[in-house]
């Protein structure tokens, strides 16, 4: 009887209904907890983007009476947050976190892989999803935008791929990396012209409820704010939890030295490693290779941004999961233990299990949350550059229609 009960529970937990239930429950629980304890500053910032836009107030000024910190989202975000901002705050925050969660769930469901592989991604990324939910973060939807950009290009829906890329870009910049899938498109002219069209639409759209001068001014202020934030992030304890932060902060943690240099010394070599696989055009025909590029994009976006914070690792862990299921490597034990160690260490790096003295004296200053993801990203680069994806378990190594025009 117990065995039958366990089997039924296991089937439910691995089913679409079971996973969606858990994802939604976590969204609702964290929203309610944050609201009840009064610790939901990010949502306060988000909802006020709408009210400030409607009143044509500066979006990037400080408003200490309403919230701490500063908004760093584009003015188009005022339209996205509007349906939630007009609701009672308790309901708005619940629906906001739930909507982001459903968006990511839907995006991952569209991936061209088996359900067993999808369920693996859902479960492997669950803890980082919960952390992002706790912080009411839009990073959940950033991950969804990048995944959907890939999916729509795979489905030859380049018009909608352009829409999701441009919408995400005008909200939080990062989804611009969806253009990394350009070379997999069979409708490249459509993708280019659609991006231009959607860029014009999303630029103008906020003018319908504000005015052109205000919108143009806010875009200008947004650029200034992002530039300033990049400098502020360099040594900020809760920011730059990335490969860039790892290299920059370690000398400070060990010797108290703040090194002065441009991050381009790291970003340019990283881009070289990222772009080398594009020359392997014969590998484009394998879905596993294209999915591995998606994993690469998600990891690269996390590891090469000074704005990366702990709750942004939802992107990285989806990337880790995709790497694990797509890898054509013969070193299965290496992959397994690397995946498992990454899951444990990334999760533990920001949990209450860790004593606060260890967290503030070691985990934060040594950027420990990034360590295993850096190793995974290096592994992804190596595999994309050197290995034959005909041997990947995804697609059973069968060739499918080439995506090269």
C-alpha cells in the first residue's frame, strides 16, 4: 500500500499538473508571506513605475517615502505592471509573482524536448525560482523571454520572436541576448525587420498615456541611470555576483585591494569563447547543439553582468539543466557530479541554513554563488567548440532539418 502511495505521489510530482501546482503554490505563499511581514520593496518600486508614469514624474529619482532604492526598468514597464498596480496591493503582489511564474512555466513547456527532460529543468531550477519569487523579481520573466525567443525562432515564428526580444529589451535590457539565436533563423530578413518594427512600437507605446517629450526624456534618464548603476555594482556586496564580480572581488576579500580595470578585459575573451561555436555550422542541424546555445546564453547573461544578484540565478540554473540534458560528453560521471554540486552550492549560497557570519564573511565577498556556474559555463564552451552533438541523447543523435539558409 505504501509503495503504491509513493508511486502515485512520484507520478504526480513529475507530471505537468503536479509541477505547475508546486510552482504556483510557491508563488502564492511567498507573495503572502512578503506582504504580511511588510517586506516587498521591489513590488513597491514596480507598481510606482506605473503611477509615476501616469503622473509624468521622473521614473529614476528617489522616493524615500514610498520605497528605498531606485527604479532601473524602462518606461515600457509601466504598461506591463499597470494591471497589477491598479489592484489592492495584497492582490497585486500575488498576481504579479504568479503571472511571472506562469510565464516561465509556459516558456519552458514549449521547449522541443521530452516531458521527462522538461520536468528535470522545472525541478532543478525550483529553488532559484523560489528565491526570485521571494524578491518579487522580473528576472523570472527575463528567463522566459530568452527561452521563448529561442522557441519562436525554432517554430519559424520570427515575428513573435522579435516581439518578445524587443519587449524584454525595452523593459530590462537583458532579453536583447535573444538575438544570439539569429543564425538559427530560417527567416532572417523577417526577424531583422520585425525587430525594427517592434522597437518603434515599444518606443512609442508609452506616449499613448503620457507624452512624447516625457517618454524621450525618461529613455535618456534610463540610460544615464544604468550607466551609473554599473559603476555602483562593481563592489556592491549583493550585486555583481558573477564571473566579473568573482575576478574583481576576490583580491579585495583576500588583500583589501580594489583593482581598477575595465571589465572588457574579461568580457571580450568571454565573447570570443561564446562566438567560436557559431563557426561550426554543420552542428546547427542538431537540436541539442541549438539548445546548448540557449544554455550558453542563459549562463553568459548571468556571469557577465555586474547587475547580477542572487535572485538572478534562475537564468543560470535553467542553463545548467539544459547543459546537463544536452551534453554529448562521454564523461557522464563528471557531468553528474558537476550538476549535483552546482545545484547544492548555488542553492546553499543564499539560504538560512548557512550561518550569517559565514554568509557575510565568505559567501558574499568571495562571490561563492558564481563558482560552480563558472565551471559549468566553461564546460559548455568546451563542448560546443570541440564535441560532436550527433552523439547527444537529445533527439537520439538524429539529424533534423537544417536551420542554415
